């Protein structure tokens, strides 16, 4: 339903995707949640991996780890733990930036945001 409401519409009995790039980002975002669930299950009981009730599904170690795994393959850029949100730090990404993965991170990469590591040089 969410994808329908935000990314496609019915037109003359056909389903039309409004913007294929946005729709692909939507699919990647949702697949990242699937990886997040797997990571949380694999690390259940390990300190630091608990889901934080009331903070939402975009603010736990499983979400940040899943993004860090996907980012090099989807955006061609590393996203190490050192860039993950940390309270009271201007040197790391913000929770909203991580929440709106992948579009927000793509924009940061494009702007060469200093909070992201520099891309490694190709040999």
C-alpha cells in the first residue's frame, strides 16, 4: 500500500510507476529492513543489538549495519560505523539522514559531505 500511494498510480486500468528511480530506492529501502531483521535475529541477546522500543525501526544497530552493508553495492560508497549517528556529534550523520536511506545518503555522497569517508582510490 505504501508503495502504491507514494510511487505508483492507476491510469486507464494500468499500474504506472511515477519515477522508476524513486521506486528502486523504495525497494532497496524495504530490502534493507529485511536484512536488518536478519541481523537483529542473528545478534539477539548480544549487547548493543537490542531494538529500542519507541525509537522506531530506523534507529538501531541492525538498521545502520544493514545500510553499511548495502551502501557500497548500491551507491558505490563505504559507510563505516564511524559515520553512524552519535548524539551530540556534528562529525557524524544524523538519524533523519540514516532514516531516509538511500536517497539521503546518495545526496550526501554527491555533495562530498565531509562526514563520509573519502572514496578509496582505484588501483
